[in-house]
């Protein structure tokens, strides 16, 4: 695993780099934002640890630039700032985790390991199954480019199925993920909603996307090759 550490406080960056190398990670250290940007463009890192207050190029700008070109690499922000509003802004700009200085190395290592376990993070907001597009940010659905209006529950059901194309879910699983604890109806509510969905996303089209697997449940799209 190769990590990039962008931190201008020499003492801190040396300590952090040493702690990470002891865990057998390869660590490149950039002393300012501009160098961080050079490194981030030159190498394909598994994780980037980024200080916010940086000379030459502010950490926030660096974060945005990295995210523009690389959606997957996990980014851990290291900062003295503790304002919630700023945290929110940075998460929106693509940060995956946050550590406020001063921090314990044990906590840094724990967070680094957790992020690396997750691996590259899928950040696209659009799920695609065939010519069906489910935009999770806008909560909009299109098929063959045509906008399809769904109710909130129909959308939630479709999004759940579209997040795992090819997989078949039992009615119970679908209820557990799409409905909440206040739901006390019968599992055939799923059949009712699948019927509604079919009439909107399948009936007007030649290729049918929603699959019924008898005795098992429902899925979207073709089954993955065994
Ligand atoms: Ca700094």
C-alpha cells in the first residue's frame, strides 16, 4: 500500500510517516500543497492523508483538485480546525474521514486501516443497469434517456435493486431495506410495488429489467455470470 502524506509541519510529518512505515506502508511526504498536487498526479496512491493549512496551495483546494481527477482514492483530512461547518464542506468536497490535531497515532492508524479496507470508493451518484439510470443525488430515474416519475417508495425499491444488479432479493430482505420498523403490513406489499415499478420502467420498453425468481424474490438486470 502506498500512501501520500501532505503536511507542512516537519516534525509531525516525520512522526506520522515513521509510524505508518512501521506498519509496512510505503509513505511519500509532501511538504506543501503544490508538491502534494505534483505527487498526487504522478502516482496512484492507495490513500492520501491531507493537512488543510498548507503553504503554496491550501489543503481544501488540493482536495478538490485530487477529487476532480480521482474519485476513488480514500482521503483522510488532518487538521487543527474543528468547526463542524468546515467538516461538512470538506466531506462534500470529497473527504472520507477527519482527524483533528492533536491526535493519537493509534487513532490515525486505526482510521488509515479502516479506509484502506474499504479500498477505492465508488463515488458516482448514478447507478446504471442496461439503459436504466438511477441518479441517487437527484433521486431521478431515466430509461433510454427518458425521465420516469416514481413515488418515494417506488424509487427506494428501485434504488435498492439497482445498487446490486443481477442479485436476487427475498421479499423479507427488500422489506428490511426499503421499509422501516413502523411497517407492519404483509410481505406482499413488495409484490404490489414491483408491479407498480414494472408498469413504469419495463412495460413501455422491449427489454425487461425486473426479474421475478419464483420462490426466491426479485432482482434487476441479468444475473451475473457464475
Ligand atoms: Ca499545516
